[in-house]
C-alpha cells in the first residue's frame, strides 16, 4: 500500500554532457535538474538513526534512505537526489517493481565528514 504515501517531490540531479576545459580535458557539463512528483523518501527498513563511523580520526555520518518513485521514472546509478535540503547519491542500480503497485525503488546515501 505504497501509493497513498507517495506525496513528496524530489529533484533529480544528473551531470550534463561532458565538455572540454581550456586544457582539452573532458569535464562534467552543467548539471541538469528535473523535479519528480509522487515520491516517498523513507529510512531503510529497520533503520532509525544515521550510521556514525570513525574514519582516520574523524567522525563520518552516513545517512541512508530509500526513494520510491513513480513507475517509468528515469533514474540512473550516477544520479543524485535532492530531498528536504539534503543531496543524496543513488547507491546502486534503481529497481523497477511491476504490478498493481508499480514503482521504482532506489537506495540513497549521503555522507558527511
């Protein structure tokens, strides 16, 4: 029963076509942003708080979420998602789910520190 909960709007951020810099190197083109309505962004099942890791003497906070997007949404593993003021990376390959409650699921990850 996912449909009634998919009321949020997110922004998909995708790197634009590569361009060349002044030295002839390929660089990322300007980011393209697309608004996606009818989504839900929730913590992974069973997770209630961010993960804190100590890495090279500093704290690193990893925040994981799961994006539920409408069926047919164009999502790639290289995309980023902006939701509630935070930018997440798509973590892995988004998965389509067919059937009566058809949707796309994608794991999201934000790392601070």
